[in-house]
C-alpha cells in the first residue's frame, strides 16, 4: 500500500458521541455489486442479493425492513446483473425512493471501491448494509434505538462464522476490526465478535473522516481494499468512537454459499417448518438449535484426551489414507480382546446390515418391533417378521425358534437391548435359542449395540460364547456406546470363519476413515473412562425412567439401554402429534414409533436419555403436552 498524507479536522470522541441526541435515520446504502462466485450456479443468471431465503430474496427482505423503520431513500450500489435488480425493485419500493449507483469494475475491486462510487450520498447519517445479510426487524430496531455515535452490529463469534471480526472493550467500544487476513492459525475467536456487516455511520464522521480517507485510498490505487480498514484505523486511533450493538438475541445470517442459504432458511423458518425439516433429516442435528432426545448417544465419551489428539493431528488425518481392513480389525480386536480373524469392521453397523440382509441371507427373520434397517435392507420376499409378546414386548425364544425352523431362515436377528423397546433378552434365553438352532443351518445374529448400557454388561454380552457356538454372530455399532456417531464404526464378531469371510468380501478395503482409525488406536487407553461413562449414562437413564413414571397413565417400560420406551395414555394425542408439539412448543425432538411394525404404533414413544437437567426439563414438558387439553 502506498503512503498517503491527508489532513483531516478531528473532533474528540466526547464531542461526536456524547452530546448528540437521537435523530431519525432517513437514508440507507446497500452494497450489491459483487459477482457472488461462491453462490454459482445461481449467480450465473442473477445477482447474489436476489438469492431467496424461504422464498424471499435477501435484498427484498432488507428493503422491506428499511421501509418499515422509516427509511425514505435507499442507495443500491449495483454491478453484476444490475438489470435484474432494477427489474425487481424499480425506482420505488413501496413509499421508499431507490437510487442506483453503478460499480461495473466489481470483478477487480472490493467493497471500498463500491462505497466510494456512492460517496456523494455520504453526507448525512446512513445505515450501511452488505447485500448478503438476511436479518429481522429486531436487529434494525436495536440499531436505531441507540443514541448518538457510530454503531456496528456484532454477535458472539460462532465456529461456523467467517469474515471480519471486532474486538470490543469493557465500554462496548470497538477497539479493532480485523478481516480474514489478520486471523492467522491459532487466532482466539473467543475474545472477538463477528461483525454483522450492518453499520450506522454519523454525518460528522462521514464528512470529516471517512470520505476523505476513502478518497485517499482510491486516489492511490487501492481499489481492492475493504472499507473496514478505515473503520479499523478510526477505532485504533480513537479518532472517533464506534460502539458495538450486540445482536446475539436477534436473527441474522450472512449468506456466502448454498450451505449458508440452507442454514438461513432454518433460522428464519417457523417452528412448524423447522419440525418438518428436521423430521426428514438423518443426523447432523448439532447444526440446529434444539434438544435432541431422538438419537442415542453416550454423552460422557470420548474423553477430552481423545478429542485433543484428533485436533492436534487433523492435518495428517485429513491428508493420509487410513489402514486397510485387516489392520482395522486388529485394532478392534485389541480393544474388545477378540481374535482379528473373527472380526469384520465396517462404516457403522449399517454397512454390515446392508451386506447381510441385502446380499448374503436367503431368508431373514426378525422379531418386531425392532430396528427397521434389518428388514429395510432385505428384499421384501426375504423377510419374515415375528411379533413380540404383548403388552410385555418380551421375546418368547421357544416360539421364535419354532418359527425360525419352520420357515427355514438362514439368518435370525435378535436386537438386545431392543430398539425401540430398550428391553434386553436374558442371556440364558439366548443360549437356549442357540442350542435349538445348532443343527438348522441358521446364523443367530445378535445385535448388541446398546448392551454396554445394561446392568452387568460384561455378564450380559455373548462375546464370551463366540468360540462355543459357530452359529453365533454378534453385530455392534460402536457409534452409540462410544459416543462417536460421526466416526461411524461397527463390527461383526463370529467364529464362523466362512460367514465372516463372506461378509468381509463385500466390504471395501478403505471403509473406515483415518479419524476412526485414530480413535481405535486410542480407545484401549481409556477402558476405565469408558466403563465409567456407561455407568453415568445408566444412572441418568434410570432417573429419567423414574420421573417418566410420575406422569399419570403413561406406561413406562424399565429400560436396559440409554433410552426409554413408553405408551401414551388413551386420552393423550397420538405419538406423532406429541412429538410435533414437543418440538414446536418446547424445542425438544424425540422419536415416535408410528413407523414400527406393532399394534398401536402411533401410541408409543422412544425417548433418548441425555443429562439429568435436560431429562428433567423434558419430563415436565412432556407432562404438560400429555395432560393439556387438546
């Protein structure tokens, strides 16, 4: 950057900020010249500011709110597809005058140049907005309710945010504005705020400081700078004050790409619309602001040491291929103390289920209700459903064995503890079932994904019987018990080497990513922490069960896993309606059982246990929903 020398009359912060009375703001400037390359292909035919959020273009939302708060004239700096903006907006938006300023060098310049093109409008108090911010009325009301001085809308920095950040002192004055060039690796975002890119700039500051500086930048050829550089200099030198207006309690979203647009649509959707969106998702719930009583986690594992290791080695884990199937199987074998050759490791238990149900077995039988993926993965004519005994939902293993033999199934499933009932099948019953099937060419596939949360889990598992029964196979999702849903690790354990090899042949050599491999290498060091985490989950779930039992006429089944199965009172709404109301009224999401194969499926709920405070709030919310008049 070339050196420049300009003399500007200065006023003290007290003169410019303290004495001014609140005045009405009549003008706004919106910068909308850029090409928005990250929003392609949308921006191939339209300007970025016309990207819709729930059907409303970003620019139309801004103009509507500006008009609502009394802005009489809005200047729009246009460039890329400028004619599309004029076609949509025209010269008047409701009773607000629209003025267009062209910045056709948008491809080779930055926002400072665009604002310089509109410099003749910088002679009165102005609201300055970027055209990629979707916001609500409350944010503008907050800005306009402040008395005197220059203002910057800011919010606490979140991990998903990017762009200019602000340092704020104890008096809420902006100390510095730092663009991404000054946010090096290791930058501490906990001490800064994200700028919303909405400013209120006062006439005196604009005329005596800002415009002369922007003129100097452009005169020296610095057309590719950000106007925030001038604001940063002003804040650093304390030439003028700029106060932060904290907008954490308002809705706003800066939209740079399609992922941002989708996130913004959720933020600005009604709670009913949010429920419909979440109901069709299969995860990634952490991106949304609700309490998840649907997915089944171990909230106390993995420990910080594991997470820190993954953070510290993220470059290597991202850049390098993981080990192959044999090595990964060895790592799981070390963790669970089982022979490598008896293990097949997969990208979650679902990969194994798809292989076994969809590609290997001729006829599969499964008690219902249960985990739907076993039946869903198999051809329709290959699945036989065996109804559990009602209303106890217990498995009659003798009747089950008879049905297995009668229908000639070559794979029989038992999920224990069962999903959705959270009820375990006694180990003695499973051993009797194995004996009955020993001479019938049928693999008994036991899904033990939730067994670590059972009482006396070490005694409940059949892993110690693997070598005794060649017709036994155990499948397990580590994602649930180890709290690593994002890493996706599941395994099959069996002494039937022919069956293991048949499954292994259907897996890919690199079906486990490097993060999952790193976790498996670390996990044996944390056996004690894992055992303790399961105890905590169990204790939390036991208390959840006890509190649910206090809801009148709610049938609650004593859980053997980290979730609770319930039947609603007959007078209560259906389980889909209760689930919807819990989300809409209390921002809590859970699973109803309307899609399960069982009588009165729409009267049953599956409730995942979380922390005790969360569980207590959930029970009280559920009580109100169930007992409230419909």
